[in-house]
């Protein structure tokens, strides 16, 4: 199957193709999004499903089931454009190989600096992620990071202080060094209290 045919069909409907996955038992999963950040609706998914059924018939694509959905709250970032679009958001980064004894990091995605390569990005590590890395390793560090509230990302990391100044920890990696980068879901159900 040609991904460019799927991308063209989705773009013709005013949407963006995020991912196409061939899964076991003939499941074909297509993930779509709005480039302007608007939420994907059920109607969007239905329109894309109908359009892709025609495309797959013409292209003779073999599949049993087609699933069209939004990328969800924990959207996977893959393309260089994603790293520009979601700058300032908190992300979870999983590296292919350990760096300083760890593969998982959490921090705020930084805007691309002038002259920085398209395939590189920087993450300002959250204090909890940096502090846990200093104190613990392995599963304990991952568990401690999970209980940290997502909305508490700050710019300075205490612990590496010199002369009373907070030191920022920045992770700068290329897309080739990363297994996956996901947005950290931010959900506010409200307390219901006044």
C-alpha cells in the first residue's frame, strides 16, 4: 500500500495524516489530526473512512478492518514538524539506548533554535525527572515520575546548584536516537468544589 495515496486522500478532506499501521488479523489503523489543533470529531473519522474505502478499492489494498481515529491525548510525535508544532508542551521521551543509565525522560519540548538541524530537538527536563535520576535508577525512577503531576513542569532543576543558582538540565537528541516521543496527557476534570 502506498502511504502517499492515503496522505493525499486525508489532506483532500482538510486533515493531516499522523500514522498508518498494519496490525495483525488484517487491521489497518489510520490516525488523523487537524493541523490547526482542533479536536478530531466522529464525523471527521467517518468522512476519512468513506474516502479511504474508495482509495483502497482503487489501489487494491488488502485489509479486513479499517480503523480511523484521532492521535489521542498522548499523541506520538514522529515528524520534524510535530516537534515545531508542539514546542512548549510536556513530553515523555524514550531513547533507543540508555543515556546516563536511563532510557526514559520527561520534560518540556523546546522551540527549535536557529541553525539547529531538522532531525534534532531539545527537552528541558522537569525537576522531578532530573532529581529522580540523581537519587534512583530503573523502575523506581519510572514509578516516581508517574506520580508527578503533569502541569508542574518548571524551567529550573534544583540539585545541580552552584552558588545558589538553579541549573537547567536539557536533553538534546536526534530523531534517530529516539524510540518514541509522546505528549504527556493533561486532563483537568475539575474538583467540582467552589
